[in-house]
C-alpha cells in the first residue's frame, strides 16, 4: 500500500497528484547509500500543507527522547496560508496535537502497542512515551488522520493561531477534503 505508493512516485518530481492536490517528497541521502524517503507532504493550492507522512525508521522526537517508529505514520497539518507556490510543504503550519481541541485530548497516538525502536532495539511501546499535549498525534493511515482532522466548527474553537483559523475557515472546503479523500482511497494510504 504505502510502499506501492512510494515506488510509483519516487522517481517523479514534486507535483500535482490529484484534483487540486500536490505532493512533495523529502529524501535523506547518507554516505554510500541511495536516497531514502524521509517524509511525504500532501497539500492543496488553497489550503497549503494538509497531511504529513513520516517514513519507516525515521527518528521523531517525543518530548523526552528521539524515537524510531517501526512503521511509518501520518498526521494532519494546519497551514497559516503563507505557503506561496509550495502547496504541499511550504510556509508555516501547526501540527495535530492534543492541545488543539477538546476532541483530540483522548485521541490515540498511532496505536498504544506500536513498538518504538531506539538505536535499533525495542524501547517499549507508544504508551511508554511522553504524550504531552504539545506533540503531534500520529496515525497509522492517512485515512485515520483525515477522519481525525478538525472540522470547520472545531477549527473555529481550537487553539490554532488566529491567522491559521482565518485561512482555513475561508479555504478548507468540502471539495478539497473530498479530493484528499479520493487520493487516499485511490492509493490506499
């Protein structure tokens, strides 16, 4: 699924991926290695960055330590509208965190039993990590992240910066969200 998606797009430039949607890839190249996918960003011309994928084996910071999740994971991005022509990854955005809205306070991070790998060895599970409110909530699929995305009413009452609220309340339409859902379903993300 995600590997099929990555293989299909890995040799293409960052570009248009579907109706109103754009994709960007972030690669890491280590000495004597071929390039390895680090992140994928999906966004729209009107919204800017909407989803971020962290690839398998990429280090992430939990608030207390750097961890390496065994499997890749997705999170929502809430753009401030200053992305320019970098629709998928430009500008500034807020992450999908427990302190954004009341409904997210009980939201799971990936999966409670997802193993966390530190320096190549199992260090415990996600429940062992610091899940404080200021760190992003990650989901095992893009579909799960999209379902958990704040709706317009929730954006209005969220703790997002005012500039983000104004931008998203004006630009995040059902059409854009439907296009994002279509891409997610087409590629089984």
